[in-house]
């Protein structure tokens, strides 16, 4: 039978009710749209049942807080509006974070600078925006500021460092001539020496200073114990004990003694102690008293015999050597007079020559002790920033202090300016092959000198999220922000 193919028959093959019958794909889609949320819900409930809250997070938690990653409630505090925000009080429960500056007009929240859930990053590495929101146009509570008030970035409009900008002078009063001490043939304790920077300046604890003299000890001053306390002026939190961001203080006993012994009398081998004038006087007097007791005949000699330039031989006039030597008739004095007079001579020599080599000495009345001997040596040149010599060990000292070898006066300032720092510290930081260029690298935000101790307030289970939820967060145990 031939096949009949006409339009009517063909039309009949089309199911006109097709839209009323469910299609396999559509049904699957429908089933899935119900089942998947249910499954997800069940999974979430399951995870909740086993106490895993990670599934809700918007990203991995920072490295320092990784241990808290299972217990969201230590940071996210449920509040009246049911959203679990992160209030500053939550952060302050575990660590104090002192306020930045008493004159700031607002207080940004912790989480506006320390971004969580961004991966295993360093939280303290905050973006410049956290700072420039204020420092781009600095406002203060009293409307006054001595600071440059527009700073947008280190390699853009960051000002030159104040000490250089204002042509500052070294306010130090200890005399030192770098040029003289860096000569290749400086007279050392045993022949010529070439001094190095680290013979006087070091940045880590050390015992053996090459020019210290073990027997010379300050009588009343305590030996230097290098602890972070020496960095008191530093705002940054100290982590490395033993390393010094700034130099270990210059001390006569450590760095100068071997070449500048305080010899005061050729009859006495011991030098004077390096100390306050009254202690020096007492020492000299004691030594001379002991000497005259051991050598009673000394009182029959000329009073100034044995002092530098004098001897007990008959004296010749140096200007007229052809004249016969003058024999000085010994005058007999009491031991007491001998000690008095000889002490006076030794003191004159010390105050006006030895001490004055290094100090500004304000001499008193004839025979009285100097009223003032000062040794101010500044340790901070850039108090508004943090600096650390340790990470810069790779470059020579003179790369940054290039004018030191020519510097003859204490009042010289021999520090590098901002241009030199910009050669390495620049925007883009490590990713662009530079040293870090963001503000936090060189400045503290928190004034850590004011840090208060926080007491622990959780038990291990509460922190690890395996126990009951953390207790509701109340007022911070401590916290100044
Ligand atoms: C160390 C503290 C800390 C812990 C622990 C923590 N978070 Fe957060 N979380 C934050 C901060 C800070 C923010 C951003 C500021 C905000 O939302 O108040 C944030 C934001 C969020 C956001 C985005 C919400 C929003 O408002 O934008 C989610 C979602 C989130 N966290 C989930 C979690 C979950 C889930 C956990 C536990 C697995 C968790 N977090 C643990 C500190 C924390
Ligand atoms: C349950 C306790 C706890 C809470 C809550 C907490 N932290 Fe921490 N935080 C720690 C611990 C522990 C460390 C690591 C040890 C240390 O440096 O003191 C740390 C370290 C830090 C660091 C330094 C580490 C880095 O990567 O730079 C910063 C910054 C910090 N926390 C900020 C915050 C902020 C902001 C909050 C609130 C959103 C917060 N913390 C909440 C316990 C906590
Ligand atoms: C304007 C930005 C900003 C705000 C707001 C801020 N911080 Fe910081 N925070 C920093 C910077 C920058 C550092 C690193 C420099 C320093 O130590 O001051 C830091 C360091 C820290 C550290 C120590 C890091 C370390 O190395 O030990 C902790 C802890 C910390 N902040 C917690 C907090 C807490 C808690 C709050 C809220 C009360 C807060 N911060 C608010 C910028 C900020
Ligand atoms: C809420 C506003 C505000 C924020 C945010 C802020 N500062 Fe300040 N900052 C101030 C005020 C106000 C002063 C004090 C000005 C004065 O003493 O005249 C100040 C002072 C300073 C000083 C001089 C410090 C001193 O000891 O005299 C430095 C450096 C500084 N801020 C750096 C920063 C850095 C870096 C950041 C970001 C981590 C930052 N600031 C964030 C307001 C702010
Ligand atoms: C004999 C010991 C001695 C030697 C060697 C020495 N210094 Fe000094 N330096 C001092 C003393 C003491 C001071 C403090 C007096 C002053 O401010 O000039 C000082 C101060 C400084 C200062 C801060 C004050 C200023 O002038 O800017 C710098 C920087 C410095 N020295 C760098 C160096 C460098 C770099 C070298 C090596 C090339 C060096 N010093 C070698 C003893 C020494
Ligand atoms: C070669 C250099 C040098 C000579 C010489 C010297 N001093 Fe000093 N003096 C120093 C240095 C360096 C210091 C810094 C602190 C220290 O050494 O303990 C100092 C500190 C002092 C101080 C403490 C000052 C203060 O501001 O606190 C007194 C007091 C002092 N010397 C007295 C003397 C007397 C007295 C003499 C002479 C008998 C003398 N010095 C000779 C280098 C010298
Ligand atoms: C290696 C030996 C040596 C050491 C260590 C040393 N000095 Fe000197 N110093 C000398 C010599 C030598 C002279 C005399 C140089 C000359 O006049 O030619 C001198 C001269 C001085 C002068 C006079 C400089 C001038 O302008 O003429 C002062 C001030 C001085 N020293 C201070 C110090 C201080 C402070 C220390 C310790 C921080 C110190 N010296 C450490 C060897 C030393
Ligand atoms: C990257 C540049 C740089 C290098 C390299 C460097 N300094 Fe400094 N130095 C500085 C800056 C910046 C300051 C001021 C820091 C401050 O006061 O905050 C300083 C301060 C000093 C001071 C005075 C304050 C103090 O610490 O007593 C001395 C001394 C000093 N440097 C010696 C040295 C010596 C020695 C070396 C070599 C081992 C050296 N510096 C290498 C940049 C540098
Ligand atoms: C590579 C180190 C470095 C970086 C990065 C840096 N600074 Fe500074 N900043 C300094 C030094 C050093 C000083 C000089 C401090 C002084 O004179 O006591 C200074 C001074 C300042 C001052 C005081 C200005 C004045 O009036 O003298 C402010 C405010 C300041 N910086 C803010 C910032 C801000 C905001 C950023 C980020 C945009 C930043 N700094 C980045 C090193 C740095
Ligand atoms: C030769 C390159 C170089 C120069 C020049 C240089 N720096 Fe650095 N600086 C570094 C490196 C590298 C680090 C450590 C790595 C890092 O943090 O990026 C560092 C770290 C620092 C730190 C952080 C120290 C800490 O507390 O850990 C400060 C602050 C700093 N530099 C300030 C300065 C200042 C101010 C100058 C200019 C006087 C300067 N640097 C010049 C390379 C340099």
C-alpha cells in the first residue's frame, strides 16, 4: 500500500496538548531546584551539627588568627539587628591596640584597616588609604598641627625628614671628630690603627669592644645592659630581644678608654675613674694619701715633681738650655699639704685638659669642682618614624651616612635624605621588586608605649570552636581605642 502523506495526517501526529505533559528535562530541573537547596540546607545543618562554621566564611582567615577560624563568634558578635558584626570590643578582648594620637578627630574601626578573610596575609600590612583618609588633609581636635598636612604616598608627596628639612643641628654635647678618628694612621694603644664604624657603633649585643679597658670601670654608673628598654622612645612593638634598631649607646668605658685614659699623676699608674668630678676628686685624694703613706720621703721632694713635664732631676730652662741646671731646694711639707697641693694640680690638668677634650666643662671657682660636665648624645633623629638598622646591613654605613668621613664637628648632621630611601622603598612594594613602600613599614599607628596587658578570657574549647559558643562579649577588659 502506498504511503499516504498529506498535511492533515501530518498535523494529526503533533500532540496539541504537549505543553500539559511534563517533559523529562523540565521535570529534572524542577526537582533539582527544590532538592539542591534542601540538600545544601541539610549539609549546612549537618556541618552546623558537627560544629564546622567555615562554610559561611567569605575567605580564609589571616595567618595570626588561623587558630580562631573555627569559632566565628570570638569576632562576630550577634547584635540587636541580627547581623553578626565585628565590633572593636571583640578585637580588644584578646589584644590591646592603643589609640594613634590624642588629637585625632575620629577613630576608624579596627576592621577598616585590618582586613580579615583576605587569605593568609599579615594583618598589620594595612593599605595606605587607612592613613591618607586623615593625612591627606590632616585635622586635629585643637585645629593646630606642626605636621605637613598633605601626605598621599611615600614616593609622591611625602615630606623630607624634619631634621634635614629644617637644616637641623646635632644637639649633642659630646665632642667627637669623625674625620680624625677615621684616619688610616690613628694613634692606637699599641701603634697605628684604622678605626671602623663598628669599633664605636653597633646594633646588636656584644661583649668585646676593641677599645675598652677591663680595669676601667665607672664607679657609680651601672654597666650597660642592652635590653629593649633602651628603645623606650620607640613606638613600635619590640619583638627581637638583643637587637637594637638604633645604636648601642656610646660609653667612655666601652669605646674610648683604651686611647683616652685619664692619667693624672706619673707617680700613680692607675688612671682616674670616668665619673662625676666629686668621685674623681675623692679617688685622686685617696690614691695620693695611700702613696704618701707608703713613700713618706716623697714630702721632701718638690711638690710638683713627677707631674707630667716635671721630674725630680735638677731643672734646666728649656728656652735657654745653655744655662746651668737649677737645683730646687726641697721644701718640707706635711703629708696632708703634699696631698692637697698635688690633688689641686692633678685636678687642674683633668678639668681643663683631659675632660675638656670630650666634654663641655663649666669650671667652678678656683679650686672648686666643675659645675657641669655634660654628654648629650642623641639617639633618635626621626622620632616620628621608626627605623631599624638591621634590615639595612646589606649596604655600607657610608651609603647612608656619606658625609661622616669628612665630618669634624659634633654639630654636623650626617643622615641620608628621603631620596635615598626612595631608591628602594617604593609603591608596589615587594611585588614590584622594591622594598615595602606603604606607610606601616616606617610608622606605627598604635602608640605601643601605652599598651596595656590583656587577660585571657576564653578557654581552649571556646577558641577552637568545639565547645559551647564563646560568651557574649561585654566591655573590653582593656582597650584604649
Ligand atoms: C579574627 C576575627 C574573625 C573571625 C574569627 C571570623 N571573622 Fe568573619 N569577619 C571578620 C571581620 C573583621 C570582617 C569584616 C568586617 C565586618 O563585617 O564587620 C568579617 C566579615 C565576614 C563576612 C562578611 C560579612 C559582611 O558584613 O561583609 C562573613 C560572611 C564572615 N566574616 C564570616 C565568618 C565566618 C563564617 C567565620 C567563622 C568560620 C568568621 N567570619 C570568622 C573577622 C572575623
Ligand atoms: C580570640 C582572640 C583574638 C581576637 C578576638 C582577635 N585577635 Fe588578633 N590576634 C590574636 C592572636 C593570638 C594573635 C597572634 C599573636 C600576637 O601577635 O599577639 C593575633 C594577632 C593580631 C595581629 C598581628 C598579626 C598580623 O598578622 O599582623 C593583628 C593586627 C590583629 N591580631 C588584629 C585583630 C583585629 C583587628 C581583631 C578584630 C577584628 C582581632 N585581632 C581579634 C588573637 C585575637
Ligand atoms: C588606621 C588604620 C588602623 C586602625 C583603625 C587600627 N589599626 Fe591596628 N595596626 C595598624 C597598623 C598600620 C599596624 C602596624 C604598625 C603598628 O604596630 O602600629 C597595626 C598593628 C596592630 C597590631 C599589632 C601587630 C603586631 O605586629 O604585633 C594589633 C594587635 C592591632 N593593630 C590591632 C588593632 C585593633 C584591635 C584595632 C581596633 C581597636 C586596630 N588595630 C585599629 C593600623 C590600624
Ligand atoms: C583618624 C585620623 C588619623 C588616621 C586614620 C591616621 N592618623 Fe596619623 N595622625 C593623626 C593626627 C590627628 C595626628 C597628630 C597631629 C599633630 O600632632 O599635630 C597624627 C600624627 C601622625 C604622625 C606624627 C606622629 C608623632 O609622633 O608626632 C605620623 C607619623 C602619623 N600620624 C602617621 C600615620 C599613619 C602611618 C597612619 C596609618 C596607619 C595614620 N597616621 C593614620 C590622625 C590620623
Ligand atoms: C671613635 C669612635 C667612632 C667611630 C670610629 C665612628 N663614630 Fe660615629 N659617632 C661617635 C660618637 C661619639 C658620636 C656622637 C657624637 C656626634 O654626634 O658626633 C657619633 C655619631 C654618629 C652619627 C650621628 C650624628 C651625626 O653626625 O649625624 C652617625 C650617623 C655616625 N656617628 C656614623 C658613623 C659612621 C658611618 C662611622 C664609620 C664610617 C662612624 N660613625 C665611626 C663615635 C664614632
Ligand atoms: C675620650 C672622651 C672622654 C673623656 C676624656 C671624658 N669623658 Fe666623660 N663621657 C664620655 C662619654 C662617651 C660619655 C657618655 C656616657 C658614658 O660614657 O657613660 C661621658 C659621660 C660623662 C658623664 C655623664 C654625663 C651626663 O650627661 O650624664 C660625666 C659626669 C663625665 N663623663 C665626666 C667626665 C669627667 C669628670 C672627665 C674627666 C676626668 C671625663 N668625663 C672625661 C667621654 C669622655
Ligand atoms: C684607637 C684610639 C682611639 C679611640 C678608641 C678613641 N680616640 Fe679619640 N683620639 C685618638 C687620637 C690619637 C686623638 C688625637 C688625634 C690628633 O690630634 O691627631 C684623638 C682625639 C680625640 C678628640 C679631639 C679631636 C680634635 O678635634 O682634635 C676627641 C674629642 C676625641 N678623641 C674623642 C673620642 C671619643 C669620645 C672616643 C670614644 C667614643 C674616642 N675619642 C675614641 C684616638 C682614639
Ligand atoms: C639605609 C640607610 C642607613 C644605613 C645603611 C645605615 N644607617 Fe645609620 N641611620 C640611618 C637613619 C635613617 C638614621 C636615623 C634614625 C632615627 O633617628 O630614627 C640613622 C642613625 C644612625 C646613628 C645615630 C643614632 C644612633 O643609632 O646612635 C648612628 C650612630 C648610625 N646611624 C650609624 C650607622 C652605622 C655605623 C652604620 C653601618 C653599620 C649605619 N648607620 C648604616 C640610616 C642608615
Ligand atoms: C620608607 C619609610 C617611610 C614610609 C614608607 C612613609 N614614611 Fe612618613 N616618614 C618617614 C620618616 C623617616 C619621617 C621623618 C620623621 C621625623 O622627622 O621625625 C617621616 C615623616 C612623616 C610624617 C611627619 C611629617 C612632618 O611634618 O615632618 C608624617 C605625618 C608621615 N611621615 C606620614 C606618612 C604616611 C601617611 C605614609 C604613607 C602614605 C608614610 N609616612 C610613609 C618614613 C616613611
Ligand atoms: C638598599 C635598599 C634600601 C635603602 C636605600 C633603604 N631601605 Fe629600608 N629596607 C630595605 C629592605 C630590603 C628592608 C626589609 C624588607 C622590607 O621590609 O621590605 C627595609 C626595611 C625598612 C624598614 C622596616 C624595618 C623594620 O622595622 O623591620 C624601615 C622602617 C626602613 N626600611 C626605612 C628606611 C629609610 C627611612 C630609608 C632611608 C633613610 C631606607 N629604609 C633606605 C631596603 C632599603
